[in-house]
C-alpha cells in the first residue's frame, strides 16, 4: 500500500484502507456490508476500498456467509501468502531470522551463526545473506517484503534506527540501516529485544488486548518490555525496562554496570551457570559433578539435574527465583500491571520455580496491586523477540 500523502483525500482513503484491512485481520472474515456497519463508511466507499485491497493482493474472497434475506454475502479475509515480514533477533554468536506472512504465521526460520567478536558490519552482512537465502529458498520476491524488524539486546534509538549501546555485542552507536545495503528500499525497524518480546506477547501471545503488562526476558542478561495504556513505555531516553539493574541485594556481586547486587547478577542464566561451576569446584554433592567438564555446565544441565531430584541444582534455581520475586514486587508496586509474562530461558524451568516467585511477590508486595496481577511463563519461548521484530512491519501495515 503506497504511503505517499498526495492530499487530504488520498490520506483519508489510505487511512480508511488501513482501518478496513485491520478489521479484516481482527475478525478473520467479514463481508462488505459488515465492514460498512463497523466503520460507518458508505457501502460504495467500502466497495471501492476492498476492490483496491483485492487488486493489490492483500485480501481474497474466502467463501460466503449466512444470508440475511438476499444473496449470501462474500466474505473477505487476509490473503496469507501475499506479503511477508522478516524479524531478526541478534545475539552474541548467532542471529535468529524468521519469515512471517501477512497474518503473522511463521513461514520459515533459521539460525544464522555469527563469528565471535564479529564487527557490527560483518554481523549485519551475515544477516543480510541469511535473509536473501531464505527468500530465495521460498521463492519470494523482495518487493513482497513489507519490512524487516531487528531486535537488539541493548539500548536502541528506534526512530533513527541506531543501536546506541549493546554491551554484549560490543556495538556502540551503530547505524544498522546504513549497513543494510541489500535492503535499502525496504523499511527497517530497530527494537530492543525485551520490547520486541512484549510486542510479540501483545500481538499473538498471552497479552493480547491487555493494556498494562510487563514482559521480562531472562537469559544471560535480564530486561523487560513494558506496556502502559496499550502502548510501549520507553521513558524519556528509550531505556525503560532495564530491570536487570534493579538492586535486589546491596551486598551482592558487582554488576557490569558498576553497581552491586543487580538482579542480573543474581537471577540471570549466566549467574546460575557460574554458581553451579562454583559449587562443583567446592565439591558440593551434586550430579553436576558428573557433567563431563565445567565448560559443559549450562542452564539446561542445571534444569535437568534439578528435575532428576538434585538438591544443589534445585537450590540454584530457587535462589534465582527468590531474587526475581523481590524485583517483581518492586515493579508491581510501581506499575500496578495486570499481567507479568516471563520469557526466554525462564520457560525451561518455569514449572519448577514459578510458585516460589509468586510466594515472594505475595510476601513483599502491597496487597492491592498483588491481588490484580497474574504472573505467568511465556508460551512463545526463545522466538519471542524475532517474532516481535517481524510483527513491527505488520503493525505499521495495519495502522497499529
Ligand atoms: Zn547492574
């Protein structure tokens, strides 16, 4: 859909096209008469708009509905393989790339490896290669791609498409768009990875229609995407959601930010793995001692050991959950959300510790906000940020 504004009439036509396209998305199938009733537009105007949408291939005729006296109405629906969007989740050693269709269904996914200590330029070039290969494999022309969303583990300026700072990637003031030479004609969107996950939960996950929620990602770092009144809350400089640096124990370990006892130093998967290695070195009785080498201990081996009844491994998970509960109680008292969704690596052990998290929250939070909040594990898992990034161009198309 052309986004040029050649005057008020053209703008209104485009606006109405967007509204109708979004209604068809929300309701899955609607007749022209129903669309006229929902929008207040005349049947003639709806006819003109839907003809354009049919001609451009965004929608198709998907059968007929029930008759209300006359002919059975033709139902219009989104045409799944008409247009596509791409989402990329950039991490230290890899980038997860997802191709979705206009309905948000995942068509293809791949993990593109990135050399250790690669420059931003090289990483982006590898991502471009991965995207081009994926499009070629699926025989999709580049003109059919609505946009590319890129999720970054760090502070981003989503307006000028710059990564301000991504410490784990070693990126500082990186102009991602300038490096994406192969896709200079396609809209590129940059988003923080936790905010991308929150967008995903809001569009297709557990927070659809939820106005006030927090989506927390637990992995080697910890961050949150916050929705207030149905919109992302970014704060004045775009750094809202850095909940990994809430201090939960002043006497705790030193954090990369220079402070002591940040949540990230006590509840991230990186911390849990370091803690497990420390205990093995100390000779504490645990089946983690049987892991081939210290370097092989991962969050998965800790979770497997805890599930097998290993008390030392279980204790590591429970301690991290306790600190998470303390941080959540601060967030709940401050923001009064109706839902908190915890995602990424947390979903691997959520069933083992969610009750502990909830008990700490109950004990440490004011009664009123606690009675209104639901704390749950994400069902989307490690794809959430890539999928959220892919959803950004779709949100633009549907005027959201
Ligand atoms: Zn910190």
